[in-house]
C-alpha cells in the first residue's frame, strides 16, 4: 500500500517538524499511526497515511456515521437526536454571516446529505459533493439527493456560490492547498466559507491524549489548532472573520474517547470531561473541542 511520509509540514512547508504521539485506528484496522507536529505553524499531521487511492478501505465500517447514518448504539442514537438542533444552528450561522435568507450553497463532504436536505428545504440552491460512491447512493435513498463526486469541485464555474461549507471535512482532504484555492475561486464577492474541524488544543484533547477520538487516524490527515488554521488561511489569501463553537462535539468525542481508553463507555466521566471542556471554552472559544472558522476572501 502506498503511504505518505512528510519531510516538511503539509501546510506551511517548514522542515522543523517532529514526532508528537502515536494514535490507534479504533474504527477499522486497529493499526497505529504516528502524529507529528510543526513548530512553525503548530499543525499536527498523521504520518504513514495511505495515499488518496488507497485510503478508501479505512472508511469501510458500519459505525462510521457520516457514511452510513447508522443509529446503532447509544452514542450514534444520541448523535441523531442532537443533529436536528445542529442543522438549525448551521442554517442560522450561514444566514448571519452571508446576510442572505437563501442563496447558493456548496457543501463539500456532504456525507449522507442531511445538511444538504435541510438547506434545500430552507430555500437554498444546494450543490453537494461527496467522494464515496456508496455514501452518495445512501444520500439518494435517504433524502432523494443527487450528490456529485468530490472531483467535480474542480469543474465548477468561478464565482458561483454565496456560501461554501466543510463540516469536519478539511482534515480528510489529501489535496489541502488545491481545495482551498479552488474554493476561493468558486465563491462570489462577499461570500463566506465555513470550515469546522476538531481542535487538539481543547481540554478534552488534553485529557485523552492518544485516545482522543478526534485524532481518528488515518482518516484525519491533519489536526488543527486555531493558530495552524489561521496560518493556513493567511497563506491562501483568506481572512478569518470569526470563530464559532460546536458545543456538542466535546460530549460526543469524550464518549468515544472514554471507550477507546478504557474499553467501556464511561458515560458519566465523559459527560464531565465534555462539560469542563465547554466551560473552559466558554471564556475562550479557541479552546472548544471543535471550532467553526468563518472565512472571507
């Protein structure tokens, strides 16, 4: 299997990189992957990751919720109950920052299409991109959506979208710089880009360390801090307008992390860690378990 080993930071290009920790793939393979860090921009990134052509098998799991929409188990059931609220909050976020009640939306990494359907029902013209063929078929079955392959991003006309969303997607993208450059190309003047990624500087990440579920190796190629994201955006000529919290992620991630660390759910402890993580982030949103970055060109 072809693997990628970085001799330079995949974001800023610095050679000042070093080993940070090892994390295990608890979802599919049970394999361990080293995570390195860049001293210049603070990005962490997974080493020895499969190439884009080879990584597909690491997504083949019944409990990989973004691809299957599974309700199996307490954690996934909880995820579905909360999702209705998060979809509404994302809609309000788009309206707030774009100033539009309806517009043209590009959702990259649409999964099974729940957000695309929600925004379509809210009156937006929606284009959804999803790399996995089986997941696109699932979106058609669940929501009647005809999602496009991810490669279609590079065939979209310039200045076509008022908003572009990547909800927990950028950390999966091999062609990091090419994606951001093309996203900048397809947005209209005054448009906004919304990028949500896990934050390894959060309290729950500090508690669970190598067991932190949001490392999700090898599917997560990059692990962002707010500093790393700002550095990358500046490099691509984009401006960070605001950061917004994703309050529920600390609980979901902590529940999975507790299972990874101790072999059992440990819901009470996970809720405690999630609550404390949010409490710390209440005074500094840059400490939230997952952060939404609102971006303009």
